[in-house]
C-alpha cells in the first residue's frame, strides 16, 4: 500500500509528465526552474531538521536539474549568453555542494537569488513569445 508521501510523489510525477508532454522548450525550461526552486526549499528544510539522508537526495536532484538546464543551452548559437548561463549553473552547483558539506542554509540564499533571476528572465521570454 502506498503511504501519503509515495502517493503524492506519484501524483507529482504524473502531473509533470502530462505538462511536459505538451510543452515547448521555454515552458520545459521554466518547469525545470520551478522544480529546482521547490527542491531548494526542501533541501533547506532538510538541513534545518537535520534530515541529512533526505538532504543528500535533494542535493542530487538539484544537481541533476542544473545538468538538465545546462544541457538545454545551445553553445553554438547562444554565444556569450549561453556561456554566461553555463558559468552561472556551474557556480550554483558548486555553491550547493559547499552548503551541503557545511549544512549551511545561508549559503543557499545566493543560489536562490541567481536561479530566481534566471527564472524571471525565462518567464519574460515566454511572455514575449
């Protein structure tokens, strides 16, 4: 029998799959940003509650999402903008690992700021499209 957490996770996975199946690239990137920021909040809570096993799983998810965002960059056509975004994703990844190693929630605030700003930029692109 599924417990609540497993059921909720199954619901989330289904919901994300349905949204992703009909989304364009801008919408998919925004979904990654949304997922990233949600998971970042969970990781902060896990650090504060000293649930280090869940923190580790959350950090792994964050790094995978950053990898997905980075893989979505078109380095050939994106030029300097793509290179700068790549560097920001790398910086955020390093900051997350540092914060995780120190169990320091304060170090994650900069990551939240960077990713929120990038998310807002993508949202602006989607609104113009």
